[in-house]
């Protein structure tokens, strides 16, 4: 069994940043009576703000693709800002990390008390090396035809693999 969650990393964040920078630069160029240098400078600044500040903040929830298989969980490592920026500029090169179920100590299901559909829900894996890995469920909860079944399936699967009797549910 292999189950994939969320959207896979692609070129869209970089492409959107380029379009945003070009649009802002063109707007400034027209607004300042055809000052080409100022249009280019402001366009590049807008591109950098979008691709280095705004997109990295939301990358884990927008493109946090992860998959679960019989022996492991694979995910994109967005643990540092640098890794997020590299993922935006080189999405084809960015490979998923894999962690075996043998290296997972426990896990928790994190849900929100709010009834807001934009509030993230995720699975928090506690690894034996002391790190935590957050696996986002938000995208599937919004886009899947049967989100409850997806979450139930993965919770049951991980619980069985880790031989846990119960799942700790954390509310934020």
C-alpha cells in the first residue's frame, strides 16, 4: 500500500514569483513615465520578496507532499529556511527524505478546536534521533473526496505499524 498526501513540489512557486515581479515592474515602469531602470529594480525586488520571503513561509502547507508505504514514510524536509528556498528554485532536484517505521518512536494527531477549514491538521512523528516531522493533512482535508477516510486510514496504518494502542490527539 502506498498512499500519497498533499501536493507535490513543482515549478509553480517560482513561476508565480516571476509573474508577480514582472507585473509589479511593468506597473512601476508605466506609473513612472517609462523609467526602465526603476521598473526593473522594483520588479526584481518584488520577485525576491515573493520567492524568498512569502513562498517559503507557506511552502510546507502548500507543497508538503508526503507518502506512506509498508516500510516507511517519505516527506520533503522543509526544516530550515534555506531548504525551503532551494525547493522553490530547484524543485526537480529536491528529493524526499524517507524514515523507516523502526525509527519512529511515536506519533500524535494535531487538530484545531476551530471549525475553520483553513486551519492546519497534521500528524507529528517523533523520531528516535530527537527530531519531529510534521506531515500536513490540510490539503487532503480540503481537496479529497473522502477526507475522513484518508485520515482514518493513515492513522490506523501508522498505529498498527508502531504497535501503539492509542493515538495522542493534540488540540491547538
